[in-house]
C-alpha cells in the first residue's frame, strides 16, 4: 500500500476480467484509497469504477500517451494517490512499458498490482483447465495481425499440440482460423465478456467457430480459445501423477 513517497509513485492495478469481485484484495484497497482513478475505458467494468470513491475519475479511452502521462505526473506531484486501472492483468497487452518509461523520465515510480486475466476467467467459465495431462502441456497467448501489428505467427504457433488463446481478434476470427495449422475439427470456443453479467460462450470447431461467432453478433471483447482442452472432462485427458 502507499507509503510516505506516494507523491512520487503511481499504482498500476489489474482490474480483473470484468466481475467486480475478481479484483485482488490489494487492488480493492487501492481503489478505495485512490484520489485520482484513470481507467481503461469500456474495457473495465463500469460497475467496478463506480465502487471507487475517488473524487477524480478519468476515462483514458482515446487519450494520447503524452496527455495521459502528463495528467498522472501532475496529480502525483501534487501529492495525490493516483491509480491507473487496467483491464485484466496489465502484463497482457496492457501497453504499460511505454507509460512506465515516460513516467520514469519524469521521476515518477510505478508499482504494479497484478490482476486476473480474461483468459483465466474464460477457463473458469468453461469449467476446464488449459493443460490437462495427455491433452496439452502448453498455453500460448497471442494475437492476430491487424491495424497495430504487421505480422503474426499463428500458422507456426498452431503447429504445436498446445491450447491457443487469441486476444484482440474479435474482428479477425475468419483470418485467424484460416491461418491455423491444426486440424479443422479441432475444438474451439469464443467467449464474450468472460465473467461479466452478459457473458456468452460459443462452442464449435476451427472449421465453423468464426461463422458461429458472427451469427451470434460477437464483434468485440471476446477471446478465441482453440484446442482439445476447451472440452474439459470430455477432452480425453489422462489422470495426473499428482492424484494417481
């Protein structure tokens, strides 16, 4: 928690996947103590933002890096407790390194509180694990090429007997599934708003999951998970040595 040097540090907090109760205890305490809360737009459940008594709340959606950093520096130097609230866990596609670099130039320290990533909320919603014995020993988290990424390695990565989780791909499900090297009958699911009240789970295979997601009207805020592990107890798993 904040110490005597709170005027020269900023807290980056993982909000969790969506459900307001899936924030860490430390994250919850910081939300309660925050004097300035800068949150990552609609990626953070507004119900969670509303629970913070912070007198100043700023939606960072659409803000340029310089403007956001300038705001954080100004408030921190004025002695206020600043909390930068990221969706999920800040370490997964949170673009925090560039923020930290600029804050460091300004002499502001950053402390990070991890959060529950949506990929793990998705596994909970499916009632499964990503690495059951005899099914998958590896979880690969990646994203497709798009406006902010020139090239991806989906074809190469999907040659491995792994569970693949695709972030930032809701508008590219067709492109992703076309690039996959695994068999077309490989199980796949799309999970919209994992852990939110309006959570949706669409099940299928590599061959049809993109069409099913489109038919369900899912165009944003969804994860694509590919691999036998999504079938849970029907995945063909073997009993682990731990419980044998």
